[in-house]
């Protein structure tokens, strides 16, 4: 069955579109974290960014940069969070890859901290990542 985002793209479910292009489109999130919360969505359905077709991946950066600028201009927000929940354990509810562009204002009550801590295995992890990058 087509994902909810594909059904919005195809017009069987309503959506507030920001733009449509051959490989990407953007809509407003129906439950915005802040006003102007926008979803950047590939037309191709894949759950993970890494599984999108190459031509779609290649256009991601341009669309994302343009969209963050448009969200700031339209809402007047001084900052945005760009969030990807790339898998259910990361909070992904809709299994069709997408990026959240969330306007942020001072004292908007949203916060955002990873609460990271020092990691004695940092160098070993970097080695694993360098090997994975080369695969
Ligand atoms: P995620 O948790 O990263 O999968 O986020 C999915 C997002 O899709 C949530 O923020 C939802 O509010 C949003 N969403 C779900 N259904 C719709 C819809 N029909 N139109 C717009 N946004 C939606």
C-alpha cells in the first residue's frame, strides 16, 4: 500500500504543498512542532535515505538548503532544526523517508539536546566508521 506521503503526493489525501519537483516535494506537517514545520519528502518511496535512488539523493542538498532558507524567510524564525528520524527506533512513524525542517524561536519551549557524554571508545568507533564509509 502506498505510504501516506505518496497518497498526499498523488492527491488522494489533502496536503499543504510548499513545492513539487520531479523527485522531491514539501508539505506542512499536520501536527507542527512550531508554525511552519515543513516535511521534505522524496517522490520515490524508501524507508531510509540511503536506499533512495541515486538521482534523488543527488538533489537532496539543494532542496534542503533552499527549503531551510524559505522557512526562515516565510516565518521570520532565526533558526531551524533539520531532523531525520531514520528508522523506528529513532522515532520514525512514517516509513517513507523524509526530513523535518522545524522553525525555532528563542524560548519556544522545544529545546534540543542529545545529552551526550565523553566516550572512551571514540577512536575505535571512528575507525569502524572510516571502514564503513569505504565499503
Ligand atoms: P516521523 O516521526 O519522522 O515519521 O514523522 C512523521 C511526521 O508526519 C509527523 O510529524 C506527523 O505529524 C506527520 N504527518 C503524519 N500524517 C500527516 C499528514 N497527513 N499530513 C502532513 N503531515 C503528516
